[in-house]
C-alpha cells in the first residue's frame, strides 16, 4: 500500500483516540514506511462525542510531525485531514464551499458513520454535503452492519458520486469475520476506491500492514485494488476527479456447487 488514506497518527488532538505521544507518532510512521507506505493522511476523529478540534491545530500538528519525521530520516510524506463523524451536528461546522477538515484541503472529506446510522438518514446527509460542494468519502463501509445490510443502497450512492475507503486490515480479518466478508464482497463488486490502515497506535491497530497487503493480494482483483487505490489518492492530491468503474447492480458472492448444496 503506497498511500494510506486513513491513520490516527497525530498526538494530542482533542477527541482523538490515536497516538499518545510524539514518540509514538514517529514509531507509527516508521512502521508505515516499513510496510511500503510513501504518503499518509493524518485523519484524527472530528465530531466524535461532539468534540471538534480546531482545523488550524490539526494542520499545525501535521506540520510539526512532518518536520520531526524529516529529522528522524523517516521517508514518508504526511497530509492533513480528518475523519468526521457524520450526523446532523456535522452540518453546523461544514459551510458551503469550506475546506476545513478535508483531505489536504481538497473537496474530498473522509466521513464515518456509527453503529446506529441508518441508510435514509445517511443518504440525506451525504448528499447535503455534496450540495455544499464537498466530495464525501465513506470510511470503512464494511464496518457498518446496518448500512451493509442494504449494499445496493451503497452502490446507488457511489453511482451518484460518493466514494469509499476500506480498511486494508479487514481483508486479513483484523476487524472480525463479518467485516472481512463485507470487504471481500465490496472488492468483488469493485466498490472500493481507497485503502487505509485506520492505524491508532503502535500496540493497537498499528500501521503495520504487510500481512494485510498479502491477504488482499491473494484475492481476485486484490493486486489491481492496491494499484488503483494509490492512483486514486494521487488524483485526489493533484486536484483531479475520481470515477470508479462500478457495476450496474450489486452481485452477491458466487458460490460453488458444494456451497449451494450445503447452503454456504
């Protein structure tokens, strides 16, 4: 994975549960670089439990960490961003045409849902963001059971412009069997635009992703996704538009003879 779109590598950010110190952040960057990551987006939680850190603080901490990485000879470039919890209060601090909390101050904004998020409410808020000139990227859809119970809705959103980011660790079972199955179904349906580690610390959900990259590469389309994810991230950074090659309809996982016979 050349570009990690989702990582909680900043330290001392209000409301974030990622890195606990500057030293841990640097160790996380070393782990990411050792996994082949060349560029990484710093995406602390924003609006989780109503806590909204200042965008200027996020940018300043990103710059501080980048300077420290250069001093430590860690070959990785850091881009400022956020993971914004999507609820109705979100609309209060994301005005039309704003770029605070967006990835590298582009129109692209990484948004997360909760276990309680429902498709109708989510759709309303996603498209309200688009009306306000943001380009939403839905973080790790494979982790939302209620949303993925209606995968055709997610496909419809994507056909209308919403993008997705999958946690690469989901393919290795790092987030549980159900998440792994959903991630594989999204891969099968070409519905993943970006990959991220969703790294939080060195000893919990770390940015070491070699095992996950190997797991993904073994799946049909996995190698292609690794390359497409990097290409899409580069397009985002260059100010380009991203148009995923989506299917016309959601396709359920194909089952072999024995799976059909035994209902698997």
